[in-house]
C-alpha cells in the first residue's frame, strides 16, 4: 500500500481553518467582508467573552438563495469567481470560498439567510464541520451568522488565544477600520450588552473620522483631497495600444507634531480592502523622513483605488497582504502625495525633533522657535535679532545628536518669556535672571570626545572628528571664557589626568551656563560636562514615581473641573483593563457615558495640556505591552511616560539654583547614566582630553 493518501475533508477543513481563522477577530473579518460584498448598509456585530463564546453578525444585504445556503459550506464554493481569468481582477473582498467551511469546522455555526426574491429563507446549523439540520424558515431579507464556542473541538488552538480583553480589542479595531472604509453604512458593535462602537451613515469620510476619533483628532489631520496619477502601461500581445491606468489616493494624515509610538494608527485600504503592505508603509515613512524622530509614526488613513488588475490580493490566506504590479510607481505616488500635502499644510515650526531616535517621546516644549525640518518652509528670521555670521559658524557642537538642533536655534528668536508649564520639583526663582555666560563650542582637530557610562567612557569617533571644546564668542550676550595656560608644558595632578570612574561626581559639578536654554554646561575636577536638562529631570522623576508607587504614596493633584475625553472602541477596552493600574499611579477616572471617561485627578506635575496626551500614551503602552511584557515592565513604561511629560522641556531657562538642584538630584538617583528610554544624560570631556587637544601633554 502506498504511503501517500488523500486527507479527509474534515481534516482538510481544519488545516484551512488554521490558515484563515487565527483568532476571533479573523472570524469577524471573514464574515464582515462577506456582508459588505452582499451590499449591506446596516451591520450589527455582537460579541461575548471576546468572541470565544459568541460572534453574531447581521446584515441587510442580498442574502442567499435556499439552494446556495447548503452549497456555501462546500470547500472553495464561491459566487465571486468563474474562471482563472477572474483571479487577475478581483473586485470583491472575499473570493476564495474558504471562510464558511473553515469557520464551521472549528465552531458551532448557525446560518439564517433569505434573498429578497424568495418568500422564505433557509436555516443551516453545523457543528465541527458536520451538518446538524437544514430547514426552511420565515426570515427577513439579509443574513445572520452566529458562531458559538470557537475552537471547542481544537483545544490546542484555544490555548493560544489571549485574554478576553485582548481578543475584544482586536475585534473592535477591525470593526473600526471597516467603518472608516464604508462611511455610507451603519456599524454597531456590542459586547456583553455594552455598545463599543455605534456609527450611523455619514455623508463623507471627514464626517466618519469625526464620528470615530472626535473633533480634536480631526483638527490635527491634513485632508489629502483627491489625488490622481496616471500610469502608461506598454501594450501586450493582446493589445495594440498602450493602456493608461489611473491611481487615486484620498484620506487623512497627521502633521509631524502628532507622533505615535507604533503603527497602530496607520490604516491602509486598497480598493476598500484593509491591508498591511510594506511598500505603502515605506512610502509613508519616506514622506515623513526628517520631519519627525526616527521610530515615531504618524496617524494615516489612506484609501488607494486602482484598476483591480494592478493589484494581486491572492498572496495571503487571510487576504491581508497584496502585491502591486508596479510597486515603484505606487510607492512614489503615495510618498510624493503625502510629502506635498505636508508642505502645503505648512505645519508650525515648533514640532518635536528628537535626533537620538528615541521612539515616541517629544523633548520640545511649547516654546521652541526655530526648529524646522528639511522639505518644509523654514520659519522667518527674527526681525529683532538676526544671527551674526560669527554666531552661525560658532554654533556647532561636536556631536551629531545636537548639531541640527543648535544650528536651527542659533538663527531663531529666543523665548520672550518663561514657559507656562509648571516645573515639577524645581526650586523657585530667586527673583533675578541669571547672567551666566553662554558658551558656544567648536571642535578643533584632534581625538574624539568620550561618552561617559559608569565605569568608563566610550569614544564618539563615529559621531564627530573633533575633540576638546574651544570657547568662542557666542553673540551679544555671550562672555568669552578662556583657559589661561602658559605656553610651556606643566605638570598637572594625577587625579586630573585620570578618566572619571562614575557619574557620582555630578553632585560636585559647578554649573557655568546653558546652551540655548537646553543643555547645562558644568565644570568639575574631571573635566567639562554637558547635561541634557530634560532627560536628567526625566530620570529623577522616573525613579521618584516608581518609589512612590511601591510605597503606595503617589502624589496626585485634583482638577478643578473634570476633563472629559472621548475614546475609540479599542482604547475603551484598554482603559477597562488598566483602570486599577491608573488609580495606583495617580489618576482618578471614571466612565462618563459611552466611550468617554472623566478625569478628576492626575499625577502631580502634569500640566493640563499634557494630561490627555499622557493618558492616550498610557493606553497605547497597555495595548502593545500587556501582551508581551510582565506587569512590572508595563508599570515601568507607564512611569517613564509620566516622567517624560512632567520633566523640564528644552528651551527652558534655568537659574543657578535650579541647575545646582538638578545636578545634585541626578547624582542621587540609582542610574544617572541614561533616561528611562535609553538616551544618554551627560556627555563629558575629561581634563586629559582637553589638555591633549591643546598639546599640553
């Protein structure tokens, strides 16, 4: 007897179900796409236990004939393809004929359907791939499919499902996406009797975005309008003339000021199909290149329409990936359209610039004039203070991380007043403005500076070719600071020649001034230090928040008036999951109607303008990290977000007392080398390197 045998249909269906049905959201996707193909305008999705116990989808579409209701559960039975040529121009969301038999093989499924041209409908019940009953029934036009006990006969697959909240979040996100793609339809998502999403018929896409995300998000978006580009395709053997293909793009994108920690806010539809495509994702990243920090992502809602022959949707079992026939053309079309709209929108110049590439955290405060990006119109020069050529040449630090920021700042007008955001844990002003000298550093030829990390220092040769700093004139307010050393070689104490052993000497540093109100220059026995005031304060607050939480003594501030914010369906699920954790870190919140919450209290030090952003940031952390991190890791990430929002921003002037306090408090932290997101806090020029650069040793 031969070794090769044909698998039974039941086994083959379960194998197909492993490809098509990954989780409850996969079932919702397949059934909802069938309802959309049926021309429905009203969709009701009911969920219980995250989709494990119940998934029911109702529509008012064309329904099925009674004979088709039985045939629909045969493998590869479909009404959307006739021959192999149809695979080259698929215009429907579903086409394989695998969804219904695959779902029915791993669940208890009930189909109730009726076509408008028939007086009665059909009711079909299947469990584990076996037909239980088929009967004629009096039903309204449309289709209702009920899926119960998903994976009841495949326990191994059931074990791989996540928590009910996680699975429900995937379903809510999916339904939200398709509601955006079909603004002319009504979507109702219910879980456990609670409405998670209810959007009615919208006149256009803009109105649907308002329904789903609210007015504040809509105000931050740029409307792409209706962009078109034609592609001339050379004639084939069957054609005499070249064909012209038209590609259309519409949707919304965010300005560079809006920065997300992940790609969860990027929605891509091709001919109405929700997809994940590397070509378009790369085009979006290229459009924002140099406009926002590395590893930060924008909000994007893109709808690409093209001839169905120009895209192959039959490359993935779940139909979430596509392949374009002319990938380079599509990439350039999307990139150029987005880039041009960003230029036309003329975003404000004071958006977050993070040269170090830390994901998703902005260092630029509310008063950050002069920070601009290539490709956008630069801000006009200040009419009251123009940068001199000497200042422009001198305003270059020997570190690539700071060079672009300093060059832009040199030509900008300084803030006319102190920022309004409170500086948490900073001693009050002494009643006078600091007259400390402003140092501008320029690297002469020589060995590279070093970045201090604990027990040693690491050369920054990959970042700069300079060495020890050289004090030069910094403009009208700058005072020249020089090193008065004779022209002969002299002996220096051995302790000055040795590299620093740790950052514990931060408490002994003497602040000399600030570079553009952003970086503290300090002198110590072991050399010259440059401290990033934002990340230094961030480290201090981060450790303080963790210690307060461990002791159950988190500082909280009561709001005079509760702040009511609107959540998406997915964020509402995440909020319900971490509501207790929010309470322990200083938030006092409570549900306030459907998809809204009221904030009555917040962690101390968070300004009103940062509160809503912080809460959304925490919900995004919960959505990503609760699935892969321990609860301790999630708490540390949340504490890092709170510290980042409450910390001093760059472009903030500090007096002598504030700088002294900041260095002393930093030296007292457990890990003063880097901020919670991994960016270095202090850069150091050792005395030995300074002397060597001046040829004194």
